[in-house]
């Protein structure tokens, strides 16, 4: 029985592309040991939605079980690269739910509750201040590597596409945002609320997709860019500060949620979130779960990088 030619093979669609993205979410050791084999399998047999979800779940579990990773396939420099880019991906999801926290607590009743209850005010200010610190740290930690990559791409034509690729999702998301704003203005303030909620949900999904694509493209550029040990150490220090800040924000958010339920119970049970199907308290709990999960993964990545930091040449 002869093998099918390219035209006879089943063509993969969105599920195959998502599956390939899922493979890139696995720890680096797994990717280098099993990546090509899995990509060939996906090409010959495009996955169903259940298989894609299984890949995503196993990628998450692989990060939680570092002892199961194949040994001897990743050196110290690449381990630091993998860990710092992993922290960046965790921060991207963390920042997304942080924006959700801001939208949940931005209205005037929450400001009034903060004025009446100092613990609410202080917890809210702590979340905002720590978010600014983390954002600045991300930029400062990545800047030396970005400059190195840009300088390398200037002299190496083969590097240009890799270095420019992270900017494409940002440009695309800017276009999506402009389109969403245009639709919102066209519909006007008297539209049905479900239209606005639906538009906000779609915009949020697009933002997460673009952010994930951008981080993965940055990760790819990082691995092909030669970097001095001092630059990798600086990035690792930045990742450590970001991880600590994420943990602190999660604690401040938990304090805010508890204080809101205790001191402003009427406000805590009000409808909130997309389509107003959740209460404020439930919304905060959902956000907190994502914050804790992202912080835990970032902490695991940071600890693994520090274990090999002394081996950097």
C-alpha cells in the first residue's frame, strides 16, 4: 500500500494550527525530544478539537512535573531563555485578568467603598502600583535582548523575519481594536447591552490570541539570538521580580475580595462580568484563580532557571 501524496492527505484547518501552537507551549526539553515527531503526526492526521484540548492540558501538566522532562537536551543558556520567556507568557495572561480586575472595580460605587473602607482602598492601590512595577520590569529586562536581536537582524538578513514577526500580532490587534471602536461608535450608546458585551468578549479573545502569538514569536527570536551571560542574567532577574510582583498582586486581590465581601456585601453580590451572569465576588474569584495559576507557573519557571544560572558561560 503506497503512502498518500500531498494532495491526498487530509488538510488541516484551524485545529491543526492551534495544535501546533499547543506544542510550542510544552517545556523546551519536551519540544526538542518529541516536537518533530508530533508535528509530523499532526501533518499526516489533523487533530480533532478533543485532541487539541488534550495537548493543551498535557502542556500545562508537563510544566508542573519538571522531573518527567527528558534529560540532557537543554543547556543552561537555553534553560534561562525558556524560563524567562515562560514568565513573559504567564505575565501576559496575568495582565489580561488584571485588566479584568480593573474593569470589575472601576465604577463609582467601588471608589466610594474604597473611601469608606481603607483596606479596600489600600488593596486596590497595591494592585495598581505593583502592576506598574511589573510592567516596567518586563520592559527593562527584555530591552537588552531586544536591542541585541535588532542589531543582529540589521546585519543578518536571515534574522529579519524572525525579529519582525513579534510585531505582526501587535499590528493586527491594533487593527482589531480600531475596528471594535468603530463598530461601537457606529452602533451608538442606545444599542442593546448584549451587543456591547459580545463585542467586548470577542475583543478580549482576540487580545489573548495576539498576545500569545506575540510572546511565542519573541521566544523564537530569543532562541536564535546570541546573548551574553550578563544579558541572560539580567533577564532572569527581571523575570524573578515580575514573578514576585505577580504573587503580591494575587495576594492583594484576595485581600480586596475578602474585604469587599465583609465591608460592602451589597456591592459584592451585584451582577458583573460579560452579560452580567456573575456576581462581583464570583468574578473576582475567577480572576484570582487565573492569577494564582499564572503566578505558580511563573514561579516554577523562575526556580528552574536559577538552578542552572551558575552554569552560564
